[in-house]
C-alpha cells in the first residue's frame, strides 16, 4: 500500500520531533529522569529513523557514549556550559551574532516573539535565556509536536503554520549559529557524549534546513571575540583630580 501524503508528512515530522527532542534533552542539565528517558525512549527511537549518512554516524556515536553516571555527566556539562559563558563554545546565539548590545537585544526579542506566537516563553524551573541552545532546540521540538498533532487531527492549516514557523526559525536563528556551536562543542569537549551531541547538531540542522529549502540569513563559524574580564591586575584606577572626570 502506498502511503498518503499526510502519512508521509507525519512520519517525517515525527522523525524531526524525535531528533530535536534528543538534542534538547541531551544538552539540558543532566538529571536521572532525563537520562532514563534518553536511554529507554529517545535514543532507541532515533536509531530506527532513516537519516542521512552523517546523521547516522553521529547517532551511532551517541548510542555508544550515553552514560548513566549522572554525576560525571553533570561535571562534563558544567565544563561545556560554565557559569561564565565559554569563549570557546558559548551556548547562546548572541555569543555568535549581533554587532553590539542593540542588535543582540533585537535578536533576543525576535526569538521571544517566535515563542509568544506559539504560547511559549523562556522560564520554568530551570530558567535560561531565550537564545540558549537548549531553549531554541526545545522550541523546535514543540513546534514539530504541534505540527504532528495537527496532521493527526486532520488540520492542514495549523500544520502549515507550524511548518512555516520551523522553516523561519531555522532561517532566522537556529540555522545561523547552531552548526558552529555543535562543531565547537565537539572540538572542545572531553566528553564522548557531548562531543557526539555536538556532531549531531552540526550535521542535523543543515540537513533539516535543506529539507525546508531554506538558507540561513547569516552564517557564523566562530563566536564574537570578547574582551577579557578585568581581574584587577593593573591595580586600582587613579583618583580623579578635583573638577575633572577620569
């Protein structure tokens, strides 16, 4: 029996949902519940998908490297996402894009607008900025889930809205910087798990964009150079003379 267009679309969207769920859960702070979901549900689900060779290789590496040692993964996660944003592989879109604070503020506002249009906002128990890689990946997973539900319920209008949202968010945001972050995470991480996740992100996002027929509005390959923090090594600033600004 030949699948109908809707069934083929549903299978494709379900695969995208599974991959984005894997990436979002994998890059999120490790908890026992998340590791259990990854090992028992998400990773087995992605391994049966029909994907491109580069994606297949990254998924195979993920399967080999998934650990149930939550403490070790937490330590490795903190190294990849330190309290002060990494200069080697910052996990925020504005670590790669935006010429100055005003453009970066506009980028974050546009991301938040995408979220609001689907009844979402950054927050919850684990608060994170809208432009964090996990937040953006979660958004892609949510929109894919909504598209799948629309297809299942026979609502092509809502399915089309979700499809257009996914394509636009890839074009305007995630597709611009996520491949660079993924490649850099693979290069800097000493963890086989996060290295494989980075590789998957770097190959999957361009593959997904190609499926939509979109190209990113901007391609960045490295983070924006940051000034080193002032550690006080130069000594205290001189006291200003009376009537003069320093």
